[in-house]
C-alpha cells in the first residue's frame, strides 16, 4: 500500500523555506526554549521556517475561503480561528516546539494574533483524580475532563467572544483555582498536549462522539525513538531536581534531596510505569492521524519530516 505521506530529509525540507525571513534572534530563542533542551537558529531556519511558510499558506487560503462564503451568503462575519494541534510524548519537546511556532506565526502580517493553549489545564484536579483512583494515571486520556475541553474547542471555533481555559501549575502539580487563560478570537490557536489526536471506538446505535481533533485545521506529531525520549525525560528530571524541585512549594520537593543515582532510578521508574506506558498505549497510536510528523534524533534535531498528501 502506498504511503499517504510525502517524505523529506532535512535538506529537501529546508529548501521549501524559499524566501521566508528569519524573524527570531538568539535572545528570542533563549526565552522560548525548555529546560535541558537547546534549539539552534540553524534548526529554526531548517525546520521551523518551512513549516511557518506552509501554515501561513494554509491560513491565508482558509481566510480566503471564509471570505468567499461570506460573499455568497451576503454576510460579514469574522473568520473562526485557524486551529493547529501539536501532539507527542512527555519530554519529546512539543512545548518548546509550540512556543517557537507561535512566535514565528505571530510575525506574519495576515495573522498576527496567535494564542497557545496547553491541554494540561483540562486535567482533572488532584482531588478529583484521587477520588476516581486516577492520580497515578495523570496524563492518560481518562485523567482529562474531555467534555470541558471539547466545549472549550467548540466555543473557540464559534468565535463568538472571549473563551476561558483553566490554568495548570507544574510547580503545584494541579489546576490553579480561579485562574484562567483568556482566548478572545485570535487568528490562530495552537493546542498542545499529549493526547490531542486521541479518538475512541464508536458504539453502534449511538451518535458519533466529538473529539478535540475534530476542531483542528492542521495537526502535527513530534516523534522520536522511545529510548531517546526516556533519556531526555531522565535528564530533565535531574535538571528539575537542581532547580524547581528545590522550592518547598513544589509538589515534587521531596525529590530535591535525592542523590544522582537515586534521581536516575526514580525517573526511570516513573518512565517505565507511567510515561512510557502512556506513550505506547495512547499517544504513539495517534501518530498517523497527524497531517505532519517530525521525527527527532538523539540531539533533539529533526531528521525526517513526513507530510500527509491525501
């Protein structure tokens, strides 16, 4: 069976940048990068700029289609936000990827208002997870308030006014009560999360369920070998032990006193029992639903790009 994807190496993908200008500086990039992850300007030029150009073309075409529909109907409505989903494992670098992509897209003149929303805010509270016996499964599909997330996406696409997304604190490891991110009819919304491409089996005789991915105009999956992702997770855990975990207010403050060997053992155990299981059972099976797949090598650089052609 022929693959539905077009395959690119770094060189052939980079050529698709054409004349797209580099609008980020080293200082901009330093602010956007995640802990223990360094993205070079060369990586931005080679990988992100062609993507920025592709998405700009898609957004422009969608805006023109909306204008054509308005002309036909004799209406004058603001177009709904163009929604981009970014999926991938814990520690694969999707948060940094989404932040850099947001910064680049916001520099195009025809869609300067770009919001980034993470699905962490739609995790159930720790109290709720504990009551359901799911605290150890945080990040798995059943740990999210999917109904609230789907309603949020529907409200964003309706473009009727400001929509509020709950805020999650990685320091507290919980939802922040009373705190919200306001999304008010931007040009583009990037939705980043572990399971944003998740679907489920329909049940005969029942209406088809609506999923988060049903609201996406474009979807991206960040991929890498599991051994590499685990190594990145362990390295990030060690870095957090020297920084965030030292704060007494941190949910993981108890890990700050671990020795190097203990920290490695703890991180590997968390990966083996939680994050690795979630990747294999829930996240990676959604990869081929993405319009675009970026495959990373051990140094976090993208080595292969697959763009869906059908």
